[in-house]
C-alpha cells in the first residue's frame, strides 16, 4: 500500500469514529440501501442455488452408482442359481449398470454445461460488484468528511484565506466521485436483480428436462425387470400381501435354531 493509500485508510477510519460520536454527519441514502438489500438477497440465494445444484448432481451420480453396487451385491447372493428370481436379479443388475453408465455419459456433462456453469458464471460477478459497492462506501465517507470540513470552515473561517477554496474543491471532487459511482450502482444493481429470472430460466428448464429423462430411463429399465415377476405382484404390493410374505419368511427364520431364537 502506498503512503497516499495509507493516509486514506487512516482518514476514513477517523471519519468513521467521528460519525459514531456525532462529530460528522452520516449521509443516509435509503434508495441505495433498498437496492443493496435486494442485491444481497440475490447474492445469498445464488450461493445457495450453486451449492444445492452441485449437491443434486452428486446425489444423482451417487444414486446410480449405489444402485449398481447394490445390484452387484444381490446378484452375488444368488450365485449360480437359475431360478426366476436369479434371472430377475441379473436383469436388474444389467439395468442399473446401464443407468449408471448413462448418468455419467448423458447427465453429467449436459448438466454442468446448462446448469452449473451458468450459475457459476452469475456468482462470479458478485466479487467485482462487491468491490464497487465497497469503493462507493469509501467515497461516501470521503464526501461526508469533506462536507463536514467545508461546513466547519464556513461556520468558523480560518485565518488562512486558501483553506476554504481548497475545502470547496475537495468537496466538489469528492462529490463528483461519489455521485458517479453511486449513480452507476443505482442503475446497474436493479438491472442485475431483474435479469435473474430470464437468465436462470433456461437452466431451470434444462434441469427439469434432464430430471424427466433420468426418471423415464429408470422407469423404462425397471419395466424390463418387472417381466420376470409373476402377474399381479404390483397388486399384491398395493394390498400389503408382499409385506405379509416378508414377515412370514422372517418368522420362519426366527424359528430356526441357527438364529438362536427358537425356544
């Protein structure tokens, strides 16, 4: 940091302290505060959206790979069995392995390109915007300090006849700098907030289409597995008969001496 920059930091810190003690009047800009509040809300929500969008992709990949691992484990339990159940497990394993491969091949890259990257690009603008807001706030401190200094010289003239003209020039310069930055932000912050929906709409649509495709692929693959089951299995499940069958098998297992539960 240069000496001039260090002096500015010290002067602004002093101005902040004098504002707290009432020696320097703080400018209250409700218009800017409202726009900044809307921007901060957008910044926060975009951060959450970016995090959750990444978590969704991770969850989809995890779901597909977990299904494949579970199918492999179930298939291992059947071994060389040639029953209808073993054939169904084999079909299930092939189906989920294909789904896992499709997720990596057809969901990952398009999702990154149409959802994650656009959101990430929007979020990447925020640090630069925050720098400009911070710069605007510093220029406002300089303006308030110059205004206070000028007012004091008006109320109590100095013996140095050049002090007032210098203070007037400092006030005018600080005012121009502040108003330039403030005006730019007042114009651009609302535009940024208003553009959030048309900007994110294509990503939202792409996400829905990919979710629908993933679900349709899963439904189609599982439909191929269902043909290995007896007719009416779905109705039995709805009626609670499958639950009763499971409970019955568990009860038979409990009655076996090797389970250590038989009396």
